[in-house]
């Protein structure tokens, strides 16, 4: 995506699709990374029985996990929107081309 000297926007639907799919791949990996965070945190909490620090760490870990899950959902949604936008651009270009070709190349 970029702009021309005239200020109009140029979009590469193929490139936008690739970026959207890669964004969705990253989003799919994010929940798996939570396990790497939870293990050490859970270990630390179990080593602090009866301490308010342990319960605070557990609450902090759970809150961080919720934020990361929400972020993963947003990133996935953004990727899906990019793929949809790219399809819409392609469909529009094809529709314009088809209508012009059907009219003998335009008016």
C-alpha cells in the first residue's frame, strides 16, 4: 500500500493478503506463549504459600493472561480484516475490468 504523486492510494491486494494471513498466524501463536509465562509464575506462587505476595502474583499473572488473550483476538481480527479488504479490492478491480470489457473497453 502506498500513495502516488497525485495523492491517491495504491493497494497491492496480493501483498495485503499475505500480510493479513501472517498477522493471523502470529495471533494463533500468541496463546501458546502464555504457557511459557504461566509455568514460572505458578511455580513462584506455589513457593509462597500463605504470603500475600503469592496471591498478588497469581492475580497479576491471570490479569496479564487475559490481556494477552484479548490482544491475540484483536490481532487475529485485524489480520482477517486485511484479508477481507484485499479481496474487496480485487473483486472491485475485476468488476470494473469486466464492465469495461463488456462495454467494448469503456465509453
